[in-house]
């Protein structure tokens, strides 16, 4: 209500034409929008669910989680991406290896491998280092691969996530 006397004058047809009133209001709205920071209301962290639990006894990597289309370009301002999984084994002498896999190029994504030897009841989410530079610029299909460290021994993972962080 503080600005009502000011704006009331724009609606007075004796002083301002409709064209002039709309033009002035348009300029005021453009000025107000330029003052705002467009990144102010973006979430500083985005979480992408990469799929549910899986297990294997194979030492050859097996694609176990949902495939997603992913492009860094779809997340403006992101400068850090981290892969997280809660890998586990049935015997602590074994290791569970979980990694992101680029299905488009059939290559593992560098620095994304998580290795754990914790038992199921003791699992914690482990995180990779920043894999932002390891991910390609273009859109690719990404999956999660799992393998056991010892042939015939059980290894698994719970839900896996990608964490994207904005500056």
C-alpha cells in the first residue's frame, strides 16, 4: 500500500495514456528483475537417485541399477558431482566394488569407484571424489556397475545417488 499513491497516478487517463502506463510499468518490472540474483533461489544441492539394491558373486562388472540420461549442461552452476553408495559384503575378507558406467561409450566413469568390505548390518554411505571433470559434456546413458572382489563371494549395494553441488 505504500506505493499505491504513486501507481494510482499511472491509471489516471487524464495524465497518462494506457500505452504510457504499460510502458512505465514494464520498465519498472524490468528494473526490478535485473536487481534479483537468478541463482538465489536454486537449490545448492541436487540429488539424483541411481537405483535400488543389487548383489552379485561375479568378479566381472554387472550393470545393476537404473540407466539414466545425464548431461552436466542440464544443471547450470554445478561445479561438483559426487557418487555415493552403501556397498557391503557377506564376508569381510571380500570387497564390493561399485562404480558409475557410461553406457554410451561402454567405459567406466573415472574416479567413481567405491570399494567397501563392511557387512550388511554395518553399511555406511561412501562417497567418491569429485567426478565432475570425469563426466562428458554431452548427454550420455549412465548406469551403476557392481562386482565382487573374490569370485563366488557375495557383494552388494543399497541405493546409489549422484550429488550435484552448485557454487
